[in-house]
C-alpha cells in the first residue's frame, strides 16, 4: 500500500456503521424467523460476523452465518460455501462485502443463490465507491465515498496488531 493514505473511518466509526446497518436489517426483516448473513470471504465475512453479533442482541430471529469463497479473477462464477444449500433455501439472505467498487464481486456472490428459492436477497457493503459497471444495487451502506479509479480503499478488520480502520490511498 502506498505511503500516502488517508483514514476515512476509525474503529469507533466502523462500529457505529455496523450498528446502524444491523438496525436497518432488523427493520427489513421483522417478520422473519431466520435470516442468512452471507459474507464474502474474507473481509465481507468478518463484517458479517460483526453484524451477526449485533443482530443476536437486538433481533428475535435466528441469524445463520454463511461463508462464500469466490474465485474473483475468473471470467465465470466459481464459488464455494461452508453450508449446504438447504441452509438458505426459502430464507431471507443478506449478502455482505466490505467495499463495492465495480460490482463484480457482489454479482458473483448473488450467483450463488440464483438456483435456490429464497424469500429475498439484500446487499450490505461498508463502503460504496460508486464505480459500478455491473447492475448491482446496495440496500444497506455504511459509507458512500466518491473516489477516482486510481484510488484504493483498504478496509482493516480483525488484523492482529492493527486497529480497525478504512483508508483511502
């Protein structure tokens, strides 16, 4: 990462964004008995873990955590999950990632669920960079940030020896 970096969000601000998103998820799923948080490995999954902790304190529904691993460099969808398809069948699914840039990662993440009946799919990102080239809409966003294409957003979550933060470089 280049030396010139600007901190966009502190650890406390990230926690505030996660709490707000969790309450939005709660409001969107008041009638649900189970909700699936599908985190894209690895920072999207870490964000989903944090959302799960907050939701378990405030929601009456059960929260199922699902890990999605994608081969992002491939031209076709190659994905694996840590739970069987029956875990999310017929349920509300919330797809979680750290940063939305082009939309390709979220599009691939959505592909995992296309052949399985579900109630609804929502998307969560901590940072939306507004550079979409895929037709992806975000339902819950922590922070919207206008950047130039050459800039990089780096999210630090649960890295030993580092405080949680979001940087622009």
